[in-house]
C-alpha cells in the first residue's frame, strides 16, 4: 500500500507520516529527510540539493525522482510506504505512478493536510528535529521531556537550516504554485482525502492518522 502526503511546509506531513507508517507497518519515506541525510554525509547529491534547499526551491525533478526510485527498491518497502513530500510536481506524480505500475502497485490514497499559513509560520519556528532519528517536536505543543534531547534516541535536537523566515516564505510560495495541480491530479484519480489540521481549528495529528486508517480500512 502506498500513501502520499500533500500539504504545505510545516503542515505536519512528517508528524502524521510517522504515526501512519508505524500503525500500518509501512516504510516512512521523506524526500526532505533523504536530502538532509545526503547533506550530512556530504555526498554529491547532498551538495547539489543544498543549493536549492537553502533557498526554499524544489530540487530538480530528475535528481529527486532518481533518489526516490532507489529508495523504493529497498527491502523495507515490501509492504508499501508513506511518501512524505513526494510528489511535489505533476511530473513527479506521473513518474511515481509509472514506477509503482512496474510492480503492479499503485498509490492508494493521497492525504492533503490543510493548515492556515499564519499557523504554519509559528509551527515551523517552534519545531525541533532530532539529528539522529529525525523525530519531530514542537517546543509548545509537543516538547521533549528534556530540553534539547530526543525522547526516542537521546540525539541532539536542532532547528533546520530552512527554518529561517525568508526561506520559509519562499517555501510557502513554491508550495502555493504547485499545490493545485497535484490536488487536482489525485482528485481526478478519486483517491484524495483532505483533512483540516490545526491546533486552533481542526484536528490533531493523531486524529488525522486515525481518519487515514479508517479511510484505508473502508476502501
Ligand atoms: P521537506 O523536508 O519535505 O520540508 P517541507 O515540505 O517544507 O515540510 P516540513 O518538513 O518543513 O514540514 P512537515 O509538513 O513535515 O511538518 P512537521 O511534521 O515537521 O523538504 C525540504 C526541502 O527539500 C524542500 O524545500 C525542497 O528543497 C526539497 N525537497 C523535498 N522533497 C522534494 C521533492 N519531492 N521535489 C523537490 N524538492 C524536494 O510539523 C511542523 C511542526 O508543527 C512541528 O513542530 C510539529 O510538532 C508541529 N505540528 C505538527 N502537527 C501539528 C498539529 N496538528 N498541531 C500543532 N502542531 C503540529
Ligand atoms: Mg517534514
């Protein structure tokens, strides 16, 4: 089973994605995390991606699609995966369909997480990520037990490079430019599910994950 997560930067794709993947025993694949891992290991791919990530631009399709394809071939994807942050363009969506088609698999659900932009800016500013296991925290809504330390693995918590306000602004702009065509793509395929998830209005990440699991069960 393959579930794709759509939604603006900071909408909670990583947070919801980790819950769903664990509950449904699927791999959790975040293309952003894969790029950051490459950056940390100073690979050629990481160096190339950095130029775009630092500005909040999308990494070119051919680079991203090739990386995703390699990741999908790993053993832990046998039962399927939650794809967090891929696809981000219609071209990526079509490539994904073609890749999955080769093994007679398909995208079963596209979850679109909707959060008001003003709330997103605050969320991203309050986010801390684990350098070790990529766990996500929010210093206001979901703080770690010990400040600066990951509850799960004891790793160091940090603020991502692309959390700078001017980069976040551009990431939201880039998202707005491509969101509609992706939403339409999955709406036409009749597998789109939209959830309003905000702390002030709407659902928590656990509510959204429960909705997804219900949708999949009734499919
Ligand atoms: P990526 O790492 O995917 O970043 P993003 O899409 O900008 O999203 P984020 O990871 O910032 O947010 P999220 O939606 O995961 O939210 P989170 O769960 O952390 O991509 C980074 C870059 O890599 C891109 O800019 C691009 O350059 C490149 N890239 C990646 N994929 C690509 C692709 N396919 N093609 C081309 N380029 C690509 O939550 C945010 C905060 O909110 C946290 O603090 C969390 O605790 C909190 N929170 C979550 N849910 C809730 C809730 N319900 N209520 C209150 N707080 C909540
Ligand atoms: Mg994320």
